[in-house]
C-alpha cells in the first residue's frame, strides 16, 4: 500500500511517525473515514466539515496539506487502485516533549491510508447484525471524532465474546449509539427513531444523509432517545456509518426482531443511500 505522511506518498513500510507524537502518547488526535465507491469519495464535504469542527473543538491547528486534502484523497485512491473501501485520515497535534499542556508551537501531523473493503455486497448487511447492549463508559465529548477508541474497541470485544456483531451503548437508561455507528429503531407504527444530536453522540455524516433521504421519501422520523426495552419491542432496527451505510439489526440482547432478517425500512434506506451515495461521490 502507498500511504501519505506529512507531505509524502510512500510505501507503508517506509512511513514513520515520532514516538513523541501526541497522538501516540495522549490520543491527542482526530480522524475521519470517508468511503469510496467506484473509485470516488462519498460525502467528502460532510467529512471535511466535521474534521474542521473536531480540530476547532480541540484547538488543534490545521496541518500542512489541508488545502490540498481532496487531491491527496484522490491521489491515494488512484495510487492504490482502490475501487471500493475507505480512506482513513488522522491529524494529531504532532511530536513534542511529553507534557499535558499543549506545545506552544505545535506541528500537527497528517497521516492517510486506504482501506480496501467490500461495502455494497456486504454479507453482514444481507444477514443483519446481532447487537448486545453495554454501558456507555466513554468521555463526555463524543461529538468530537478523536482517536480515543479504546472503549469502543472493548465494546466490540464484548460483543464478539457474546457471539454478537456489535454493541449499542446505554447511558441513564437510553441508547446513545453503536461502538462505531449511529443506532436506530423503527417502531411498529413505522417511525424511524434515533437519538438527537448533542455532545453525547458522534454527529454521523451518514446519519445526516440518511435522515434527509428518509424525510424526502415521506418516512416519519423522530430524533429522540430510546431505551433497550423499546428497541427489543421494535419492528426493525439498523445502524449507519460511512463504511456500513445502512445495515439492518436482527437481534438485540438475544431478542429476535421481526422475522429475523433485515426489515423493509432498513433495506429500502440502504438501497436509497447507496444509490444517492454513488450519485454524490466525487
Ligand atoms: N458513532 C460513532 C461512535 C462512530 O465511531 C461513527 C463512525 O466512525 C459513527 C457514529 C458514524 O459516523 P459516520 O456516519 O460519519 O461514519
């Protein structure tokens, strides 16, 4: 693979970052994953806008290369001949002597690489996901897309150990989101319910697009918290993220939803999303 590190495209084995990088020592970094379909970037502007928001929220300066970010994305896709998958981008505050205080003259680093993945014809999406619930033990600024992914990583391990695909996190009795995706239910009356935006969840770029498409298709949408009991009693459930698009959930804490296959609303939204994503890709 050819990767990008601070101004250079080079083979992954030659890419280097300092051991003093604050991303490595303190998780002082933010990231984005933009999906690639047919060699094109899906919702690039959405991801760039959120990236800028994350940088501002952490008072992190922009690294060199920010003005050419779209070109770097495209060049990486081209050099790796990527047709379907994602581009991972990470910005950290860079290397500095270890100190809790931010360095006075930070030199942020920018790292990017491609991820080849089958997104459209995903077997997991055909079958639907089994979800368990876990307590949400993350910090309070989940709206900032930081590289502090240890708890989500633990959550995925808990799900795996329980024979499930993923975990939804619960705080004060209500679902916040999935370990790496936003969480939705479809009530028996057909209303799509997902938690409203706040500091409690990541503002998913896929979420914004999917809710827009759902409303355009005259589907009922409610942005409010829901409980695990409501989820287990729902007609359907699904998740969204840049790399899973819309993926149906078929089991929640051991309770099968509907007939155990991804439901009609989830399947329709997945179809609409993929069609629109291909149209908007740049
Ligand atoms: N929520 C969390 C915690 C995530 O990590 C992600 C994606 O990585 C999402 C939601 C979905 O966001 P997006 O649709 O922008 O990929």
